[in-house]
C-alpha cells in the first residue's frame, strides 16, 4: 500500500516472472484443480473497475486525490453527506453506477473527512496523505539508521545483551519501511516478522515490508495455500519450519498472514493478527465484506490508502505494549480525587448523548496509551482491545496530533459493533493529553465541541491537567520502592505525593538511567486486574534498561502468558520458570494475574515472598493506579 | 491417519506426478487425493524455504488435521497426516509423531539400506515400493488396537521414543550407545521378545566397540571381550545379493522368530538355506558406515543377546557363521547364565523404576531414558498429562531454539519450569547438562517450595544431583 499512484495499477499486470513462488503456484495447480488464480494477474475487468474508482475518487473527494479532505466551513455539509453514505451504504454502492468498489471508495474518501476548524487547511501536508505519500519515503530513510524494529534476522542479534542504546524506543518513527523490497530480495526474506493482509482472491492489501504491488505473486501463493487447504474441507492455522512460523487467519473475504521467526508462540501471533484485522475494521467496518460479495476481485487498497502508518504502529506496539497480549488497559497513576473529578465531568457529558468519553494520555516513553478516565453511556462497555486500536489509530495518525486542533472522524469499534461507524471527536489539550468523544451521530460535531469546552473548563479548574503532567513526569510504580518491610506501604495513600515536587525532574532522570532493581532481585512486574480489565506495569529498572532488554522481557512475559492460559487446560495457577535470562514467576487467580521478573539467580523462597508483597502493594495503592467504580464495566 | 513417502527428485514433469510417490497409506486412497496431500506438502516445503532455507518444513497445523514432516533422506520426505477429530482429540505431540517417522525409517535402513541407494539400484521405483509397502504396514500394525491406529498422544508424555531404556543394574558396565543400538533395541523390543517382555518394557543392552581398526561393533551382554571378536575371519564379501532379489523380506512380520537348532533365535523371514533346513541369517546395515552385518540373536530366559558379525569377516556364509555361534555358546554360555541370574535377582520387575510419589521421565542426552512404569503413569489425571504434554512442547521449542542460536557451541539449555496446573498438580520440567527430567506430582502440597524440594530430593537420589541447585 506504499504508494497508490494511480498510474501504477499496470505494474502488477504480470507477476514478476523471476519470483520464486511461481513454481510453487504451478505445483499446487498441477496436483489439484485449484481455483483460477485470476487474483494474480489483474484482469481487464479489474483495471476498468479501478479506473472507475479513481474517477469516483476525484469526483467526490473535493479534488483531493488522496481521499483526504480538509475542510473549514463546508465541513458540516460533508459530514452529513457521510452519514448518508454509511447509513445507506448499499444503496450508495448501487447508485454510484460504477460497481461496488466505486461506491465504497466514495464512502471511504469521505470517511476521511477531518474538520480542522482551527488549524489552517493544508491538504497536502496533513491527514493520512502525510503518512503515505510524501513522508513515506522520508520515514523509510530515517528508519534505516535508527530503529531496532528493522530487525533482520542475524544470529545472536536478539540476544545481544548489553549493547544497544538506552531506550531507542522513543526514537521509533512510524511508517512503512523498505518499500523497495519484494519477495525476491534477500533482505526482505530475512525480516523477522512479516504481516500481510490480502483478499481471498489473492490481491495484496497490506504488507509490513515491501511494496504490495510487487508482492502480488507472493500474495497469490499465500492465497493458494489457504484455499488449497480450504478445498480439502479444513482450515490452515500455521506452518512451522525451523524457527519460522507462518500463521494464517481467515476472516471472511480477508486473509491475514504473519511470517515470523521471533519465537513468539502461535497463540500470540494469531492474537496479533486478530488485532490487525480489528484495526482494519476500525477504519472500514465489517461492511466491506459486502464489497467482496459483489465483486470478489474488489481492490481494497484505495480504501486503506495512507493508513500504513496505523498498521505499522500497531505492529510495532506488539513488541512493547503489554496491552496487546494482556487484553487490558493501563491507567495513569493519579490521586483518587483527581480521577474522580475527571470522571464526574465525563459522566456528565455521557449523559448528554455521548456514547463514550475517554480522557487519555500518552506515556512519556513511546506512544503508550494510558487512561486518565473513561465513561460510557448506560450499558455500553468498551473492550480493552477496542481501546488499544482506537488509541493506536489516533496516536499514529499525524493529523489528529495537532495540539488544540479538533478532528471528527468516523471509526468503528470492532468489539462494540463491527458493522457500524461511530464518530470520534478528538482534541488534544496539550502534547500528551487528549480527549476522545464517541457518538453514533454524524452531525454531532458542534455538540461534541461544546462538550469538550465544558470538560476543558472543569479540568482546568480542578487542576486535573497539571496533575496529569506531574504524573507523566513521575512515572509509575518502581520496584526500588517496594520496601522489604511491608509496613511502610500500608497506609501510604499515594507514592506520587510522597515525593517532594521540586525533586521530581532530577529523580526521574536519575532513576530512568540507573534503577537499582527491587528486593530479592526483583526487576520488573506486571499486574492485571481481571475484573477491571486493567493492568499496571512497573517502570523499567536496572538491568532492564535498554530497549532490547525490555523487548526480550516483554516477549518472555508474552510466552508466559500463553503458557499459563493454555487452551483447553488452562489457566494454570502458578508458574516458576528459570532460564539463563530470568526467574519468572506467574500467579493467576480469579481476581488478578501477576507476572514478575527476577534475577536468574534469585532465591525461590524470597522471590515468592516478594511477589506477595507486590500484590499487597498494588492493593494498597489501587485507588491511584486503577480506574475504579466509574468504569463502564460496573453496569 | 495417512502416511506418505515421496521423492522430490522424481516426477517433476507434468503428468508424471505419480512417480514421486514411493509409499502411501492407506494405499486404496484415490490417486487424486494422494497427489493432493503430496502437492500441499511439496508446496509448503518450497514455500517455507523462502524464509527458512536451512530448516525444512516441520508441520502444517490445520483445524482438523496435522501434517507432520520428516525429511528422511535428502529430498525424500515422509509426511504423516493425522486427523485430529478422529485420533485423540487433544493435541498430539508433533515431536512424538516425528519420532515415529524417524523410527520407521531407521528400521527400514537397518534391514534394507537407504531408500536412496535402493532407488539408485532400481530407478523405476518398483523395488523400493515393493519393500516399503509390507515394511511399513507391518510396522503400523503395532499401533493397531482393534481396527484403530493408536498413535502417540499426550498419554505418552512420560515416555521417550527412540531411546534405550537402561537397567539400573547395568550401571557398572561401560555404556556407549549410538543410533544403531537404538534401532536394534527397538527391533528387539518390537519383534524378538514379544512374549518375554511386553512392548515398551525395559531391556538392557550396551555396545561394546573394539578398537577402531578392527571395526567390529559387537552388541552383547558379554563383557569379556575374548569371545566374539577373536573369531573374526577377514575375508572377501560373501554377498547374498542374488538371493535377496527374489523375494521381499518382511523383518517386521509378527511371530516369525523361534528357537533354532543351535539355540540361537532363527526366523524364516529371510528364507531357508539352499536345500538345507536352516534358516538364513538376516543381514542388517549399520547407519553410519552402511556396513553389512549378520544379526544373530540368542535368548536365555528374559535375557536377549544380539551379536552383529560383519558379513565381510565370515568366510563361507552360513557355515562360517554357525561356527561363530558355536564358539560363542561354548565360551560364553556360562557367563550368560550368570548374568541372567544376576539380572533377574537385581531387577525388581515391571515396577523396578517406580519411585513412590513421583511420576517421572528422565532422558539422558536424548539416547537413554528411564521412566515410571506405564501402569503407574496411568493413574495420573488426564489434565495432568495434558499439562505435561504441553509443557514438553514448550521445552522442545526452547531446546530447538538453543540449538539454532548456538550452532557452533553445543550449549545445553538450562531450564527449570514448575507449573501448578488447574487441577492442583505440579508439572515440572528440568533440563541441565544434556539431561532432561519431567515430572508430575499430583499429591504434592500447594507450595512451590515443596514441589521444588521434591525435585531436589529426586535429583540427589536418582540423578547424581544433576538437577540440584548447588
């Protein structure tokens, strides 16, 4: 999906003849009558449809080829147009006169309408276009020197240990990498983790690395594998070869594939594919299935145009965001009263016809999402996965991030209702703190704007925003603060408040560089509250201070999670695991799950005691680290 | 269950795909279905090579079937397709199934040499097909219970296929095991001693290898080296090829061994000597050197002695061999009596390896194993066995990973995992210095420390402290 320059459609007319997978294709065909592989070589039909789509694009997109429309005054008109598009999607598909594809493209073009009321309209530099066309190339070149994410499999690379810059995570730049590669390139084949989305006719929709158009042949091979097994009345889950795993997920007309040698368990990878699919649904809704019903060779890439950055950010988060495998969200630590104040005003707004109101903030490290408060209208509850996907969508799209701007965008919450669009009003109060108001009504922009103003006033008045800033600076729980003597912690209402304000910045800088680790060799922990769907993670401490080490620990937790929640026989109750890197202890109860990492030489008995203390500590401060009571789950 | 063997070097022309197939079970499946299984397998072998050029395709896991791959010889693949809905519903151990493939191939090579060499001998493929079919059918018959194939499943997670099970009393003897021993051991358990020992029961063997120069591996229980190797006459290869060609031998055929006139075990599987009544002594191939050896087996009560005599060292075939056998009996029969007596006294029967309170499997260097008796393992809850089976998969993965990342240094994975399963049982895996220990403790108390302590005690007592912490 790198660049959908309209003229490039002919590029895939014949799949690259020197591609390796070709013989494979013919193998499948030789031994069994396969579905015709029209998906590989585009038929004339398809390109005609494409042309029509392009025309449609231009016709409806207010002249913007990207399908991104920035509006000032006429925004209102456009958004009501859109509602029609969604509400009567089928009708529109028809009357477009250009087949199913055309209608949907129109819809998508409009679905990317953003109202940037206060910001100057600059069609070329904002919106998804930025992530795709212009900055696509530049981010690729930037990526080459910095990010670890560009892992090419090298022996020992992953276990390199102490080398590596501290916290290169912050330097990660979202966006498509290595667009120049295809399946014939050695470097492409050696990438540690590929993600593909394709249609059931074998048309490429998204590839994490390389240019989708050049991967048409490869995509057709994936399709052939899936449909070959399907023709035998079965469904392929994964294939293993050496350290490589090829994981398949079929979602109606959409096929998702992950090819990885990261040693993540199958269960993790398939959960990640589910999230990638969810992200696509968040952008398009599941009604895209209808397009495929009408035209199996439907080309989806224009619909997702420019969303590369959203997918690559999501995939990147699979390597560091525990929310992705814990299926829980994290809260920003705040004094109880502060969160109460925020919750009250959000509740107020929710009662006035807002479906969900979320006050979120970006963690200082990377783009991790933390909830300040969230409220849902009666009976409506928000799944943590939806929050992850929504947060990723908003934080990875440059256009939302303009401070003090407001955006109004259609989104779908796949776990809430995969068939329908909601409308998200997004506003950043400052660089890190933002508000999301979700509604079912497409004409609610001005109402939501009013709501936002009300909320902002209250937040300022009750000092919520400054508390938020202080908390982001302070960070969360530190293993160093777990005292050996538990007495010190009982009764302490807020650790954050214990610290003198003036010392805060120094303290942060110091401890983020040289955390000493906690008692009994405790290095890190994750605590998930089952009922709240929330988790808390300790700050990284020595020696887990490089990005590589953090990622390794993350993977170890992920493996442990899968091991504990083993399908059919799980969940297990306890697990102790010692290898050359860590002692890991896990404890799963109906109320909570604790994952703790210790020095590999840690003493068993002491480690167990320490885990008990961590649980006690979390319970002592749960008022500050979790969002209690006000959550929509209490209904 | 389907099992196929195909050669990727054959049938590459369109229309000749059938030529690839060397074996297919069940044989009565339509060719189109057979070809579709092979087509998928071949497709994925090619596909996975794009990303993993060095490590071949191992398994395709689909909702209803598992395809387990084993590249037995270069470009000759064995693929087993297991129907998950019919066979044990819970996940089969892929590694255990691959070991089945490996075992049947090893046994085939033991008696017939490599498949490739047979294919080179007779390029049409008729010869190998005519050998594979009865061989594998006979092999699979062992898995039949009634009309159903009972493949390894999670129930067998406290056993290790492809290892020799040692008798503790054998500790004093020098032990050196290699692949051939395992094949022979397997064969001995499978066919030579069907009545004396129930399948999977313990036997004891060790390999005595004389100096490299004389290259006479003799597998016997006779520790004294004076007997066999002294009687070797180096001479020209007395080939029995002509004889072999006329009929396909079925070394895995059931109940075909009996006591011969000379006291050694004899079988009519290999036919009888021209005119005379004595049966032909089977010849086996050693894996590494591909050297041909006469296989002579002798049984005294529950003691089985296997002698391998190089074909090249026997001057005049059966006659020369019977001379060797005679000398063995003359020189060693007394010792055999004594050894048997010693063993049967020292051996505590089926439950010899039972350690009260423990259900365990101990594997040494992937070659030798010791385990709780199957009857005791059967007392475990299904949940415990499933949990251990799953845990073993994880450990296998870690082992594989350690191998892949440290290909130059043979670094053994140090691992300790204790899981308290849903049913309260402790399921434990330990690997250390090439040794592996798996354990289920159902009656241990709730605490991890107690479970760890139990492992420690076991380790100190039965594993010379390998798994102890200090």
